[in-house]
């Protein structure tokens, strides 16, 4: 019973933060309506979103999430953007595309989705499909450097998986 | 001190907005030039992340310095941040959903290609 | 001087585009045989009418703002500046009502079209008009 | 020159770049040999229009113009999911 | 395209183009005016102002608070206050369109167990990860997006009297949640969560009822003083009842905020009903239809 | 000068809306017509924005881009995709 109630906390917190940030002001009216909406959303959706409460309230994981976001959007993303931009502007368009297998070794849904969206958000790689039983992503890669699982894993998803394990697993 | 930080953030924001405009143009060009749907997905990613998320974050960084907006500059900042957050979540998912459906329904062939393991595994 | 003429030409072109869109959507409503295509044309017609309505409430001045006041305790200067910069709020308020009613009608017609397809197996008005009873 | 007039001038320089990009997206959306191509172009167009709307709010000096941006982004995502569902499943409710 | 159609199309376009030229050279006046029309200016002056400061512009009005809509947002002020009855009936039009749709599609709810009984090979009934809907990534992101969508739509609707937005806009934003759930997670999931057709219709009717009661409040309270009025925030100088409390919890808070909340509920639930009806599986529908046709 | 910049943006967006509307009416593949009509709605959203009506942007972006397209896609899935000539 108490775990059921604890589960409400992360969802309601996230809803409240989004509500206040989008509103952009902190008057008593905003706080009252925000708390009401947060409670309602948590009651409706917490069982769909949270499985392990202790994990979701762990500050170290949150810190890793922030570090990963900063690192991802400043360095990894910028490199990939420049690479694909070069291919677009180049008059001959050097393309070498193909769909390759990329293995992953994480268990939870959140970790899988973090890796998959990180791959897709990086220009140059798009997750076309995934196989949950064999633990494989099928990734469309703009410049196929090799088809072996080791090569693809090293080139595409190693960094993401390292952080995803720290954040969600 | 706070003024200095605000000014630095303002110029970083301006840089991000300009970068976003350039990436937007490049993404559009890529969408036009690339030969096939699956390759165009990468150009669309540039358009969505480089062309929308970076300028939105840039506007959010610029917002605290815009004094004439008064109280409502936090409204501008919050709207920009939440929109950026939503696009970060939604754009890759939309691309993935479209790619998977297109590959399953065989609407367009995967041409040119070096290798297609998904086709092999599905048989 | 040149700007005035340019402005006039651009406004004329704008009205031409609006009315050409009207013409195209009327063509779609009248001549296209498929019911769903007729519904799409109907929504385009409604949207263009709404855009035209908003143009009537627009003002040709430079610092132009939406009709939203910044403070709930305005003094005289704030009010005068606000009224001199804001658009006319009446047409947007009418258009919101129009959008909602358009949407309700479109939903109802779509339901009817799907039901007609289930009963008669066709969405072509030429086929449907041949049915008896 | 204070920061705000600098921002306004900067946005005036940015606007034509965005408009050019919009036109190129539209060429792809019109040409697009298959439906997913058009959807992809309109999708990217919508996300960029959302960003464009928020940038223009600085130029018009009115913060009240921005909430439309997130709505446009949300519904562009919904359009994606619907077209994907159309191709993938027999029935849209499944 | 036949020749006759081509000629007709050309005629339509040419005549309309002539109309365009006539319009832009002054049939409606120069259409984008430089000045503002008197009615619009009146609304803009009075919607957020109950002071005496506008006596110079409108000297004949001795009590400006009679026209005060308690909203800093012009369009919401007009929608729910100056033209409140229009909006009430517009909401009713949407309501009756949904009632009409429900009566066109005779419908009973289809649960997931019933569906799985038919295809016995599909053994898993776990709605989160079974074969329903799209891939795992889309499912999880859609579930996360519910939180964003609900927070954003609530913010838009609850601040309708301060910033752009309002009940209908918030409700139309909220409608994306059931729509995405139906597409990405399947309609059986939506019904299993508890958003069934009849529940939604009840919520929708409840929202409309709240709007009606709010509109009637000044009337009921005004009967005590003998001078009732309907549907408005504005305190009337002739009525005993002085209008809704205007400031509360630190912001402008007339009746408009409550109208917007009720409208959010009504519109969101109404759209859910429409999408649940539209995504009814065709095979079940065919069965119902054949049974009904057979009876006659 | 500034006013002309607004006007040019408006003219461009209205022309884009017209192109999409024309294609949506003339296309025989109904699914493509729906996608074009969503593009027309996106162009009109920017027109409404430039005409300074944020409330209409909110309402119309939801209805024009989203609900019309979704309802039409469902209807096409339930009925038929190609228009007979």
C-alpha cells in the first residue's frame, strides 16, 4: 500500500514542474491548480510509468541524467550534425547506407528507450526496428563501417549504453 | 555579476539561434537532395534537432536579458524549454515509427544499400 | 511612394490568393465525386473564410500586438498604448466559434460518410445517387 | 546599442534563412514520391515552424504569441504516429 | 477532367479574381484599417479596467465597472462574457454533434479479453507489452508524453483569463492524449484504463451542466434583489448581486476561470468519445449491422 | 519597412497555403490529399500567428493539423484509399 502511494511522488513532481515552468509564474493560484493537476495525473498514470520507486527517486541517477544530457547535446550531437551536414553539402554526396544489427545489454524499458532515442536523435543513425527477445536494434546507418556486431556496437551505441546503465539500470 | 552571466548567456543563445537557422537550411537541403526515404530520415533529424531544439534552447537562454518583456519573460523561457523537451522526446519517436511502418509495409525499397539485416532476419 | 504602391500590389495579390483558394475549394466541393474529398474541400473552404475574417480585424501598423494586456491594474498611459497597438478582438472571437462549429459539422459528416460506405459499399456520389429507396 | 535592439536586428537577419528552408521543405513535400516522404517533410516543417514562432516572438516583442508552438509540435507528432499506424496495422484501433 | 469542368473552373477563378481586385481597391474600405473600430476599442478599454481613468474617452459612462469583464485577455473576455450565450450554445452544437454521432454508430464496448478469445493464438493479455499497438519505444514515449500533454493543456486552460488560451483550446490539446493512446497503445488499452464511452459522455454532460449552472448563478442570486442578469462577470449597477469575486489567490479570477475549467473537461471528454467511436473495429460493426438488417 | 516585412511573410505563407490546397483538391490518392491538407493547415497556422491571434493559433493548430487529419486517416482506413475517376 505504501509503495503504491510512494509511486505517486515522481509522476506528480514531474507534472508539477512542467506545469510551473510552462506557466512561468509562481502565484498561489498557479500552485493550487498545479498541485491539483499533479495529483490527478499521478492517480491516473503512475501505474503506467513507474515500476521501481526507489530507483526513480535516487538523486545520483538524476545527476547522471543531467551530466548525460549536457554531454550528449554539446559534444556527441554536434559531431554527428557536422558529419551529416558535410555529406549533404558535398557535391558528390558520399553515402554508404545500410541496415545493420546492433546488440544491447540492458533490461529495463526506460534504458532501452533511452538508447534507442539517443541513436535516432543522432543524425546518421536511425533505429528502424528492435527485437526484444534477441536484444537487437536494427539501425539504418548512413556510413556502414562494418557489419559485425562488435564494430557496430563500438561505433554506434557504446557510449549511450554506458550512461543508460548508470541512469536506469 | 548576475548581469555579466546574463549577458554571456544572451550571446550563447544568439549563437545557438544562428546555428539553428543554418542547420535548418542544411536539413532542408538534405531532405531535397538525398535519394531515398531511409536516407532522408537523417536529414529530417538535422531539421528537427538542429533546426528546432537548438534555437529553442537559444531563445530560452536569451529570455532573461529581455527586460521589456517584464514578468512575462519567464513565460517565454518556460514555453521555449517545454517545447524543446517535447521535440527531443517526440521527433526521434516519430522518425522511428515512420521508418518501421515503411519498412514493414514495403512502401519504398531500401535503395541504395550496402546491407539489409532486417530484411534477412525477417525472411 | 514606392512602398505605398508595393503595399497596394501585395494586398491585391493577397486577396487574389485568398479568393483563388475559395475557387479551388468550391471546385472540390462541387465536382469531385468522392465524399471524403468533398469533406476535405469543405474544411479548406471554412479555413479560408476564417483567414479572410481575421484579415478584416488586422491593422496595418508596425508595432502590432495581440489583444492581451500585460497587467491587471492598468493606468491611463498603459491603456492608451495598448489600444493603439492591439488588433481588433471581435473577429478572432467570432472565428473561434466558427472553427468549433465547423469541426463539429465535419465530424458528423464523416460519421455519416463511413456509415454510408458500410451500408452501400461506395463513397462515390454517382454510385450513391443511383440507389433507390 | 542595448541587447534588445541587437536581438531584434539579429532576428531580422535570421528570418529569411528560415523562410528559405520552409520553401525547400515544401518542395520535398510536394514532390515526395511516396506518402512517408511528404509526411517527413511536413513533420520537419512543423517542428521548425514551432521554433520559428518562438523566435518571432522576440521580434514582435510580445511573449503571448508562443503557446501555439508546442501545440503544433504535439499534433505533428500525432500525424506521424497516425500515418505509421495506417501502414502497420489492419485496423487503426488495434 | 472534362472540357466543361475546365471551363467552369476557369470561370469560377476569373470571377473570384475580379472580386479580389474590387475588394482590395476599396469595397470594404481599405481592408486592413490603420485605426481600430469603435466596438473593438470599447472592448479593449473596458475588459480589464474598472477605474475612472477612462472617463475622458467615454464621458457618458459614469460607472465603468458595469462593463468590466475581469480578464486581461480580450478574446476570452468576449467569448465568455460579452457574448457568453453564443459560446454556451456553440458548446451545445458540439455536444449535439457528438450525440448525433453516437446515434449513428450503435455501439457496445469491446474488451480485450473478448478480442483475444477470438484469436486464441495470441495468448498474452498483458496490455503493456503484448502485440497490440506499435513498437515498445513508441509505447513508452507516448505514455511519458501524457504527462507533458496534460500539464500543458491544463496550463493553457487555467490561465485563459490571463494569457492566450481557454477552455476549448485546452480541451483540443488534451484530446491528443486519448488519440495517441488509441493509435500507439490500442483502443482496448484505453477502455481497460477506464475511459469507456458512457463514462466520458457522463463527464461531458457534467461539464456542460457546470457551465450552465455558472451562467445561472448571477440570475439566481439576483432574484433576491429583484434585478437578475445572466452569464456575466460584470457587476451591474442595477442588480443587488455585485458579480463574482474578481481577485483570488493572487490573480484575476472571475467566473471566466471556472468556465474554462468546465469547458476543458467537456471538450476533452467529448473528443475521447468521438475517437472511441471512430476506431471501433469493423468486424464487430459488421456483425451488428447484419443482425439489424436481418431483423427487418 | 517593418510593416512590409510582415506583409511579405504573410503573402508567402498564403501562397504556400494555396499550393497545398490546390494539390489536396487535385490529388487522387486520398491519403496524400490528407497529408497536403495538413500542410495547408500548418501554413495557415503561421498566417494566424502573423495576424496576431494566438488564441486562434491554439485552436486551429489542434483542429486543422491534428484532428481533421486523424479523423480523415481513420475514415480512409475504414473505407477506400483511391478516388475513382
